[in-house]
C-alpha cells in the first residue's frame, strides 16, 4: 500500500493498510512510546504481522460498539499539507484518500479494530466476511438488507459487479489491482476493455450475481486473502446509477456515514452526515460528529504550531496523514499536557530511493548510491527517533519474514553513508552516468529530503539535478513509465500481513505499467519465477521463497536503496475525543473520533 504524508511518505502505499495489526503496549491502543528504543519498538511492531480473523454474521452486525464517553455534534477540522490524490474509490491507493474513504465509502468487507489493536475482517455491505468453498477458489458474499447510497438508491449485487468491472477501464489507473489480476490475469484490461460500461460483462464463470443479494467470485487458484483484499479502500462500492466515469473522481456518491457537501480541489473538502447511512448495518463506523472540514495547503509546521497552542477551532482539529513537525517534536514531548494529545505507532512502510531502471542501468551506479545515501540525515528530517529507524532491507518490522540483521549495504553500521565504498564503486564510471535526476515533492519535508540526497551524493562525485514535483500528484507523476526522472523516494507497506503484498506489486515484472507501483520498472525472470512459486506455496515454504526473492533483489538487482522505516507521531486538539493509533491505517483512527464538547 502506498502511504502519503508530507512528512513520512511523500512517495509510498496506503492506500490504507489492509490488515497490518496494532501496536499493543497500551490498553487504549494509543500506540507505543515510539522513539525511546528502536529495538523495543520493532519488537512491539512485530505483533502487526499476526493473521486477522474473519467474522461471521453476528460479528458483522451493527451498530458499532459505543466509544466510552462519546458525545454527538460538532465539526472536526482536519489539516493536510497537500491536496487529495483521488476521491474515486477505484483510484484510491494512498493513505490520505484512504482516510477520507473510510468516512465516505463502504466495501463488501471492512477491518474491525478494538482498543487493544486486535484486527478482524467483518462484513461491511456483506453479511459476513465471506464464505469460502472449492478449497478457496470460490467465495460467496450475501448483501445486507436495504443498504442505500446517499441518493437513496438500494445497493444490489449489480452495483458490486459494476464496481469490479469498472476497474478494468483505462481511466482507472492508480488503485490496487489484486482482484482484477486474480480474476483475469496480468493483462486483465483486455478481458473487458470498456470496463463494463458497454454490453459486455465478465463471464459468470468469473463473477456471478445470481440474484440481487448474492455475489460469487471464481478464481483459478485458492485466494484465502480475498476478504482482506476486498476491505481495501480501492474496492469500495461505486453505485451503477451514480457513476460518471472520469468525473466521478471529483463527485463521488457516498455509501458511508458522511457525504460530500463541497469540494475545492487542493483547498478544502467539507463532509456532512449521510442521512441514508444506517448504523444498524455497520459494525465499524460511527457518526458522532456532524461533519469534517478538511483544510489543504496547511504545512506541517503550521499544523503543529496550531495544535500545540490549542486555541479556538484548533481544539477540534486533527492531522490527517502528516505528523508533528520535526523541529517541534521536543516542544511536544516535554510538555505533558500536549504529549498526552499525541498518538504514536510503528508504521508498516519502508522508505527507499527507487531507481528508474530504464534510465539508471549500471548496477555499480545504483550500488554506489545505496552505500552513499545518508539515512541518519533523512531520518533527522522526519523527526529523528520519533520519525523512523534505519532500514537495512525491503521488509518492515511489521511484516512476516522481517530480518533485523539482514543488511547487505551496511546501513546499520554506517547510517550516515559509506563514502569510501561508494567512491570505490564509481571508479571508471563515465561522468555522464554520474549525472542523476532526482524527483522530490514540493512540501516542507520534500525539501528536506532533497537537501539530504543532494548532500550525500555530491560528496561521492554525483551531479544531482533535482526536479520539483507537485506533492498531490507525486505518485501519478513518478508512476508514468515514460517519466523524466532517474530516482525518487518511494515506499511501500503491506496491504495485509504477508510478503506477497510487498514483493508482488512492487517487483513483479508483469506489473510494469502506467500507474502501477512497480516504480523501478524492474523486469527480472528470476524474481518473477520466485513470486509465482511463492504464491502457490503454503505459508512456511512461501516464507523461504519470499526471503530468497528479497535477497536476490537487493544483492543482484537493486531496484531501490532502502532508507528508513517510518513511525507515526500525530497530534490532535484537546477537545477531540477517541483519538488513538489506528493499526489498520497506521494513522489516527478517523473512525473512532468525537468531540468532547460540541
């Protein structure tokens, strides 16, 4: 999953984390005291790799459990530096849009999280998490009665079919592709070029809707993770009658507890209650506040200053995906009254300097950069130990198969960079190959990263040409196959706890396409063979294959230089109740909020 944050992930996955588990260590799941001890943080983060539970009808029936002390009324102000990348669910694979999607849209399934960070998959529009048959090749979902969209139209199986089929359309290019490729293969668009908007539909042998309330998926191999996949924001329902194709990205119709009252791209988004949302049908969400007022263009430093001061409307405010600005962290942690208003946690993301392999073809150049980059400096810009830890490889501590000591480029021993080793690798490399174009987001933290990258690489003889990219469309720009950049900071976190959701989307050669998360454009026969092998193996054997794939990628291919693992450290106003670390989103749990006084 791509994560988007002006501070931590100007180039990653979240969509919302679809199944990473919570940090325990606090009964109210406010996160750990992240930053005090990296080894301890990583050990606690390892609980996020537990498998989730699939709930039956009883566990999927609303209303959601009441939050202690919750009040109704008032409007929460939400600060964000960059504008939203997308509002169309099918385009949602970044954490800012994913957070908003939790308020606006419902899927067949949804993640349910308790105060101790335990995660389950519940039926959302479906009565349960799904019924598996044929050894996992067939999944059947039954829709709950009478669920309506914001216009009052009842959601039927035809809307589910339409939601799936529209993902095949060319105008959907920025969302997850698990379901489509599982149903129709890597070239899934060829199976339904018009995205189901014409007379042709997916065959019943793939997707069947025998009546208005039943949806049946048929796969060519077992897909035990389907309930988690369908809980991703990118698979939220788009009602057939409401779909306006490309225009839907600006004017989507809600199925969740809130709907859009007004939207000014890059400036503001106002959400109000959706009166057609029925809490009795929803075991996850609440509708405590009257609405949310999203304000874009507010820098992290300004967000932090306002929330520390805690005056007026700022008492009712939260940060969306940004965090406490690095230079103000000490102002927060040294003030007990302010510090108690924070949520902290270990995120599942690995930030890395990704190489465009179509342009940076010399392995020695990539290796020299991997040795030269200064993780220590980059992490300092993220808030030091409160913002992240040095990453020696591609697997985060939250992922099954994480190897804490696997460090092929000596990142742990020389986090500030190994200048001598980098210079040695560059001996004999032509000057033309030492000129590199680096893309960075035009945010406060994007500027910090630019300085850190330029400083580290210049020291070893690189000529760095930095190119500014609009932060809101960052992924869209670097996601173009024919982009003009040699490297860019990206990152990825598991969509749910298995290496398949990291290695496959980021390094599978069949997923080299415009908008796909294979940002390095790596196409390697051995990597592809290992991915194919692991996907057919039982967990114990698959773990060995994923390990082999990671080692081969890092040591023989090097599509990216690992930089740091991210941590979350967010602040909210004193009148915001229910603030906790959301282990599904790896951010403040936006489904759990209320105002103490409206």
